[in-house]
C-alpha cells in the first residue's frame, strides 16, 4: 500500500508518497480501506512539529477518514468487512489503508458519500462537543462564531442553528459571509474591515452568550468583552498563529467561563458519549440540517497541495483527499 510519510519535519512539501507494508489490525482494532480523508489545520502543525502532539519520525498524518472495513481484530463486534464507515484515526489517515481503534469507527448513513464522511468527524465532532458538552448552548441564546467560514467554524454555524440559537458569523470576505448565511447564520459581520466591538454592540447589545473561537489572535480580547452575563468562551484553536492573552478580569465582571475544546482527546476518554454525539449528528445530516461544504477535493497522492491550501487559510469549509482512482474517475466524468 502507499501512504504519505513525513521523514523530516517541515511544510506541506515534507510529505512523501511512499510504498509501505500493509498493516494488520490487532485486538480491538479495525483495518479501514481509505476512500477519502479529511485535511485539517492541525495536520499541518504536526507535520511542522509545532503541535502539542509530536509523533516520532517517520509518521503519516491525517486524523479522519472514510471508507470500507477491510478486516477486524479480535474482540471487535458490530463491524464487519464491507461496512461503509468513517473513523477518527488521530494519525495515519493520509494512506490507502489505516488501522483504527474500533470505538472510533462508525457506520455511516446510506446517503452519506465518502467525501462528505471524510470531512465529518473532526469538524462536526469538535463543534458539537464544544457547543453542547462544554458550553451547553441553549435555544434562544446568541452564539458568535469567529473564523466562521473555515472547517470547524462553518460546522459551528450549522450546529448552533440546529440547537435553536441565534448565530452571528464573523468572516473576512463577502464570499465567506455569503457561505455562512447559506448555512443558516442570522447575522454576518466583517471583522477584517469593520470595528468588531462596535458591530457586536449593535447586533447584540446585551452581549453574546457563547463565543466559538478557532482563530485566536487580536480579536479574542474584543470577543471576551462582548460576553453577556454568564457567557462562555470556547477556545478551539489558533489558526491565526497567535495564542491570545486573555484578561481574566473580563471573565470576572461578567461571571463568564473560559472553556478549552480538545475533541480528539475527549472522544478517546469518553467513547460511549462520543458515539452518542455522532449518532445525533448523523440524524441531523439525514434531516438535511447539516450540509458539509467541501471546498476542494485532491488525490491522495497530491496531499501536499491540499495541505498547503488549508495552512494558507484559503479553504472555505473542508479540503478532502480522495483515493487516486476515484479522483481520476471524478475528473473524467
């Protein structure tokens, strides 16, 4: 089989499309034939060696895949060869086959394509965990989503609406804001040009109940000041490259909470609860409440170019890798 291997840390061009031995599933594991894989911002940080997870070299990045079960290890029940699934791999997803812990593998709805499924677990899992398990977002509350057109941001917009919240989406271009409105945002704001503090005062004079922030950087302090009494600030990631310094006094004066969202680690510690979350998300997908937005699809052999798009923050929604034969067939049709 072939896989994208990182032999030395660096940028997206550090990926090398190599031939390696086919892995075998051990007890409690599943071997998945990968039909598509999601590309995420942390993948690039791991390749560069700047993420909190630092695997030993050489390694294969890629935290989420969709495909078909090839084989199951001893003790695995509820999954069998031929079943269509998505999986949270953590690592190893940029490959033709990957071994995954069975409790991180989920059969997918019949209507869900491999491309949709490959970009589903990390972004929707993260946003659902953040908004429901961490922030306990309620119907009628106001949710502010920063970086709202990105992979996790756009899923937060959709999930916020599915939960009955009023959603304010912040994005930096007209195209991005149109996409947020298409996914259900009630209001959109341009925080690249406008005064974010003034815009939030106009749209939410009583403050926002929940802030969902996968970006970090300069706007974090302004968003903290916009919290309503009892507001919750979700720190999800730092796509801006800047980890903000938060004035703790701002949380004090609004009786607010600062909550970290690290879905992957939480899911491994709470597999049963995570499985319940995934089933609820699948139900929303089948009802049409969730519509994954795939910005680009690249062949698995071209993972470096796909990762460069994500790391350059040029993607709207998700970037997906697809097995090479399927990608060729897609382009021919």
